[in-house]
C-alpha cells in the first residue's frame, strides 16, 4: 500500500511539474530518463505554436509523440539530437 501511495505521489508531482511548464522536466522511459529543458526550447524556437496548438498547455508526451509526431520530427527539421542516447540517459 505504501508503494502505491508513493508511486501516486510521484506521478502527481511529475504531472504538476509538466503542467506548470517548469524549466526542466524529466520523463521516465525504458531506454533511460529523458530530460526536457522547456526554457531552452522556448528560447530557441521562440514560438509556442511549434509544439502547442491553441493556448499553450501541457503536452502528454507518450512514446509515439516523442518518436513519431513531435519531438523527433522537429529535431530532424531543426538539427536537434536524433539518436537514442542523445535524449535517453541511463
């Protein structure tokens, strides 16, 4: 029971951190953690619409979003990192 409560608290804090668009958000992934520097992306792209549609809001980053729809596609277009180990750190 304690493990479930701790896990729930971790998920809540991760969700809150992403929702308020903190400077750095870390996502857990099977290939290693991915650290997303929100402010760094804002400073480089200068346009919230590159990632957010409509009013900027939390993006639910799933494997498909990261690998197919948004992150990797943009990294290929903008010259960002595209190899697994560039983003995933164990």
